[in-house]
């Protein structure tokens, strides 16, 4: 599953109704949140981790 879809599902699970509410609650900038939700890969990993941490999610790295 793609990151933007995971974040959108987590927003529904946490009863977050829009981008601005997610920005206010998470502390991640509007620009970064919209990039993540659009599937844009140009967001710094630390910002992605910060947003996922707020949503009670984490990234797992698998070595091939």
C-alpha cells in the first residue's frame, strides 16, 4: 500500500477531517502534509516520520 493511502486511512481512524486539522494536530507544515497526501516523494524523511509518529504509525525498513 502506498504511503499516502496509509496516511489517509490513519486520518479516518483518528477522526481527522482534513489537511488543516492534520497540520494543526501533528505540527507538520501544510506544505509537507499536502506533499505526503499527494504521494509526492520530495518530502524529507524526518517529516514523514514525524507525521507517522503522530498517527501512531512507524516505518519498517527491510533489507533486500
